[in-house]
C-alpha cells in the first residue's frame, strides 16, 4: 500500500540531545513537508522540500534541520537549540511542489505522526 | 499575513444532530480552502475542498461553501455519527503560495 511512514511513533529525549525523526513515502511525490502540532495551535510548518537536494524554511525552522538526499525520504532533526521540542510532529507529501505548477491543489498526504517528549 | 480562525471546541453532539463548525479566513488574493480531518491516533486526511468563490465541497455527508463576501468556509453535516468524532482543521492555500495555513482545529465528540 502506498503511503507515508513515520518513525518512531513515540520518542523520549533528554535535554541537550539531538534526535532524528524519520519520514519515508512510496507515493512518488515530489514535495515533502514537516509540521509541528501543539494543542490549541493547529499545525505550523517547519520545513518543506519541493525536489531532491532542495529544502526551504517554514514558519518555525529555528532549532530544526532537514535533508532530502532521496525522493522518498525527508528526515527531521530536532536539535538541542530547539527550546521547546515537546510536540507532535507530522510529515506530509504532495504530488508537486507548492507553487511549481502554478496552482496549489492543497492535497497533502500525512503520516501518522511522531510524538516527542523531552524529559 | 494569511490566517484561519476556527470556532473553539470541543463540540459535543448527540448522534444524528446537525453539525456546524465555523471557519473564517484572512488572505490577500484568492485562496483555495480545505477541510482536513484527524481521527484519533492518525495523521490528517483531506475531507473536502473548494477552489473558488461559491464552490461547494462535499464528501462523506459533509459540505462547505466558499463564501468570499463573508470570508468563510463553514463545515456542515446534517446527521453526525459516533464515527465522525475527530479533530477538524480548516486550511487555506494561496494560488501561487508555498504552503497551507491551518486553523487551530476543532474537536468534535459525538455521543450515542
């Protein structure tokens, strides 16, 4: 079945540690995204990538890093510089990059999320 | 900047009740509008969308009409079921924009 796989589902981190969240898709989508979900705040965009070897900062990129070495994979690293990392992280993909086709279809396909807790 | 405002929840209804979840937006230009749903323990999935003024999106008994004059995209369903219990997100995407902007989400709880 095609879809997006995020791992791990739950992750605990000590303060000062970097952690990496995995996101893999087999939908052959060009664009991938990372969102952060906090209670009462909806989803906020961390980073997105329209094609391999290219990515852009979203609204809350500070303290995070990403890479896009393969079309299928878009891992997110939460660094020790992120002041409040406890949150639910969602990875998504879309057929084409936002803005590339001149029209944003808006259909994002989401993974089931990873919940990060800092101890 | 662009933004989406949803009614605060949680919204608690009995089965077969009528549902309305309000959504208003602020945007420059002509956005597309979306409703996404998140069932417990899952990621979000697209429920319906409308790409221009007066369009009506519909799916699984849910409907929403793109009202440019009131900058609104309210979600409605005539008869909710327990299985509709979820978090509903309103979102907008600009025609030449580079990301979706999501509202805060509204929790819906349906009692049998």
